[in-house]
């Protein structure tokens, strides 16, 4: 290959082919996936996050939670995500269309969070649980490798005032000491609101029927 | 162009002289990032088994420290090393000097300022949360502008070449020079400027990540291997007629293979399937390149004992093959079901970036630096430390993390096991990983000291000017005739 | 390369000049090496490898891309075309939720539990689960005065809805109530509602509990 121009065109074509074949095609297929309208009560799914939860998503990105946590529930029969109660069904593409930044993640040093706020699966996952998890993970998950995010909280003396309504209820081993209270900052509140908003409960009928496993075994012997 | 040894040598000296300061400058930055990035990575890996380490400081929380370390190593060490090596090699193979090297200083400075701002931005909380694209948006233009200068230099050097023939290393460097900015620009556009909707983002992202490893780092490593083997062994590449086929097949297949990172993900199933098929296809170029490189080394393993460069290059070649096997394994759904999201998926990328690319760069550096500086390496002990720790570290980490990752995957897929039990079981492996990385960092420190001694004009007695003998011409025949050649 | 390898690693000597590397390889690229013993097998072997890889790759692609359907993410899904989208008719209970949410929810609440002491619950209520015609009567003409529901006394006014709602809507809403929150009674058809409406056409006052019990059924 002596000709520089020929080399250039080849190099360009190799990448352009993949851009067109993979990215452009994918964009045409799912780039404008829209919400689904429930025929019975005419609500649109997926539903938007609250404003506080959107801010919380930014805190999630800021702290880099995606480094250890995924947000994709694998389907039945592929891994044990459903058996671990990480979701009621495998995640669909449509679940993510309202996420400004899709945080699928690629490492499970920590559990999957796609349904972190789904109290049908985990009744204990209320705001108090999340606050404790962030302040002192060992208090709710002994043995966990999650680092403490104590900087998201404000520890100050109660000093004769009314204790804050948001103050964490911590076991004595993790509480900062007598007369002190641990209050979540605005960032912590936003983050927990985001975590509580993470639930994919709606079962889209079209995706469900199209992804249902094939009834009969595959023919032929490949 | 059949020049006499004297003319050839003068030209080579001219080329080396023109490249000296830019390459040394860039490579010095590369080493600085190697140490800094390595230290950050060590800290982040310590946090995995000792979560309390640095947890009180928001800047060093694990979610920020780990991406910062990865970006510092990839864009700091990786790119600077590739720039330094690529510019030198392109100049040599184009038999032309590196013109107006002053601009390269500017470009290198901009690139490194960009990477510094990017890494600092990640630590400060401006991460974008896309692996290897975490650097905040404001550094994009800085990096692209700096890259443009360097890329243009590389391509211009190629286009004003004084040689009639184009060698395999030049194709790979040329390809890499174009593929990276296109990959990076398209990814920035489709993820941040005009973000795709929903799961289109991970599709673009995996295309970028796979392209970064397979179309930038692998080609530079292969360029090094293709050049250094005949250069040091005095034997042409075996079955060289297969090399163009391997180049094109590698390029096209790698570009499509990004989808294989999305097996089981909520994307249309044809995307991971296409990625898997592309990975199947990659078997062919890997076999061809293996034939080229291992075929050249065949029967010459004795020369490894005298050449630190060849030893590093051998590690790089072995890592390339093993990384390709792992990549292929990851495309199989049964394997991916267990190995996804574990240490194994990190190993796949680390093998390419460190075990294949970085070792090739180490080997190339040991070859190039005496020629640029006119000095010999000062301390053989440090060289041996570097070589020993690298080989030992790469071997231990590869085997250990492969086993640990598989084990982790099996534990994760066992629903009866609580997640905290999985974490507890992995702690010894995370500690093992810390040890391995510390070992590698030790080797890097040794290399840094040796580099400082050779590159900076310390007026120390005991430095020997390098006596570089004019290399003979390569002949088509291989075998015993080469024993005749004397140093 | 020196005859004795330099174990000190201070300097790598080159064994080939750059020019010659390029020249020699350019020649090698054009001409295949001379055939030696067993050599011709290599190109054939590579050709075989290429064909195998392309063949199996294509089969895999065909089997696992599921019609390139954008909504399918599982490779185990059926490869047959989904066909015309069958409109699955909704049950009366599902349709009735809309009417309930529009009208009844204000007093009887979304949970169907009502408000203690004020509005009676519909969950497990004998008035809901019992006679079809009785509940239709209540909805059509309203209810006034004391009424015992699940052992508790209530005394309030329920507005008549016969004028505001059509037969279909009433039938759907009642079916919804009878199928929700644990209730499990058969649905009510619009024909039943029409029949009761016709029977009680002349009535323009509220029912009382006593009257309804007397009317029986």
C-alpha cells in the first residue's frame, strides 16, 4: 500500500462503515423511541422524574457512583438479577428514554441500582435507609465495601434547639456522639430522592410479548 | 533509495536530532503521568478492600478517584507515550526530519494541560460518568486542538516521505492517527453536544471505548512490534504478504466489535450480536499477526537474553494474543453471563492497555532513548528491576485477576449469596490486586529514575556515550548468514 | 547484534537499517516466499479459517438478531414476525377505573376504603358484592340516611349519578369496584343497568337502606 490517498480512504471507510452500520442504524431504530400510553388509564410511561430527583442524578454522576454500580437488570434466564430482587423484569430500552444521561454502568462492585427505589421489591428501602447507607454503610450493610459519604452530611451539636426533622437515626456505634445530630445536606436529599425514584414497575405489553422466549426449541442443529 | 551506510547514518542522526527534544519532552510528561496516574490508581484500588481509606475527603471518594486514575493513565501516560513513539517512528520510516518541532512542544503542553484540567475536574466532581470520557466537557476542544497539531505532524511527515515504500508500522500509525480524533469527536458529539436518546448513549459509548483500545492503542503497539522485531533481529517479518490483509480486517472488525460489551443490556439484540460476530472475525487478523510476529521470532528466542526491548515486545505480543482470546470469550453469551461486570471485564481492557501497549512502549523507549540522547542507559540494575517487576506483575495479575473475576462472577450469579458475602469473598483478591499494582509501580519508578539519568544533562562521571553501530542492510535470506554480522 | 549478548542492557544495537527494512518488506509484500516443504498449506489454511469464521459468523448473526427488531433485547425471543398487532380488548373492570377516578374517588377514595365515619368503604362491602341490581339502583338514584356497611354505621348522602353517567360508564365503574382491592365479584353489564333504569324510571328521590332491603334481590 504505497498510495497515501488510498490508505486514507481505506482508513476512513473502515470507521465510516461502522459508524453508519452500527450507530446510524441504531439511531434510526431507537433514537426516537417514545413513551408508551397505557390503554386503560391513558398515562404515559416511563414517567418523568421529579425535579429533586433530577438534581440527585447530577449528584450521582458527580460522585461517580456509576464506577461501582450498574443500572441494568438482566432478563430472566441470563444471570440471577431477578432472583436477587434487583428488578421485577429485565430492563427495556424504553425505560431509559427519559434519562438525560444513561448510567448503565459496567462494573458490579456494588449491587445493581435500577430498582433501588422499588419498595415492592425491597420494603426496607425508604429514605432513612438510604441516608444511613450513605453516611455509614456498615450500619445497614455490614461487610459492605461501599465507602462512607459522610461529607454529604452536616454533623453539628443540637445545642438546645429543636432537633432537625431530617436528622438520621443511627445506631449508637455509628452515631457521632451525644448532643450531636447528623443532618443530610441538600445534595444528600437530592441524591436520595433520585435513588428513591429508581423503579421500573411498568410492564410494557409490546416489549413483553416480543421478548417472550420462543415457544418451541430452535430447529436444526447449529 | 540505496544509500551507503555513511549517508544512511547521517540521515538517521539528523532525523534523531530533529526528533530529540520534542520526543523527550513528550515522553517526560508521559512518565510523569505514569507515576501520578499509577499512584492514584493504587490509592483507588486500596479503597476497594479498605473502604475507609481517603473516604473522608470528597475529592478522593472512590467514585471520583478511580475514573481520575484511569483517565490520567490512559490520556496522560498512554497518549503521550504513543505520541512520542509515533512521531519518532514516522519520522524514521519516512526518512525525513521532524520539521518545526517547536509546534510539537506547544501541542504537548496543551494536551497535558487539558489532561490535567480533566483529571482535576473529575476529582472536583465534574465527571460525565462515561468511562474514559469522564473528563469534563471544557477540555474537549483543548485535547482535540492539541491532537490536531500532533496528528497533522504525523500525517505530514508521512506525506513528505522520502521513501518509496511504506512499511506495516506506518499503516498502523497512519490509521491510528485518524481513527482516534474521529472516534473522540463523534463520541463527544453524540453523547454530550447532541445527546442521543436513551440507550443509544451506551451504544455510542461502547463503540468509542472499543475503538480507543482496538484502533488506537493496539495499532501503536503493533507498529512497535512490526518495527522492532526486524530491526533488532535482522530478520524480515515472516509471511509479510499477509500483513495488509491483517491490517484491514483488524480495522473493520474492531470498529464493529463495540457492541459485544453490551451483551444482556437493554439494547436491540442485533447490536451485541453484531459485536460478537465482529469479535469472531477478529480471530483472522489475530492469527495473521501472530504468524507475522511469532514467525519472525521463531528460532531466535536466544536473542531475547541480550535484548530488553525484545523481551518487552514479547510480553506485548503474548498479551495481544491473550487479550484477543479474552475478547473473543467475552462475546460468547455463556461466558459473558458470568464474567460481565466483574474483574474479568476490567482485565480485558487492562491487558490491552498495559500488558500489550505499555510494555511495547517500554521496549521501544529502551531502544530509542540512547539514540536520541547519545548516551547509554546508566543503570542496568534499574533496567532489570523494571523488566522483572513488569513481567512478574503482568503474569501474576493476569492469572490472578482472571481467576478472581471468574470467581466473582460465579458468586454474583448465585442468588442465595447475599451481596455483602460476595464483597467479603472478594476482599483478598482486591488486596492481591493492590500488591500487583504496587509491584508494577515500583518498576515504573525504576524506569523514571533511569530515564531522568539518561535524558537530563547531569554532569556525572560514568556516563558512556552510546556507540551506535551503523546497522547493516536487511537481506531476504534468513538464517546463519546473520551470525556473520558483527557489532 | 553482538556475538555475545550484552546482559547489561545499556544499549540495543540495531541489526537492520530502516531503508532496507522498507525495501525488503515491499518486495516481500509483492512476492510470496518460496515454497518449502509443507509451506503451501499456510495460505490454504488461512483461507479455510477465513471462510469458517465468515460462515459461522453469518449463521450466528442470522439466528441471534431477531429480525433486527428495535424492541427485542433477548436473543431467546421468537424469530417469527410479530404479525398484526392484536387489539386485546380491555375488560370492563379496566375501563371502569377511568370513570371511578373521575367520579367516585372523591368520597370512596382511591383505595376504596372510604373515610371512616363519613363515607363507607367499598372493599369487602356486602352492598358491593351482593345483588347487582341493588348496587345499580344506588348509583342511579343515590342514597340517603343511615346504612350499615360491614358492621359500621354511616349516615350520609350519595348523589344520584343516573343523569350524569351513561349505562356503559355505570356498568364499567361497578365492575371495577367489584374486581379491585381484593373484591372478586362478576362484572355488571350495561344491559342490567338499562333494565334497572327502566324499572325505576319514575323515581326521583334518594333510596334509603330500608327501602333497598325491602326491594330484596
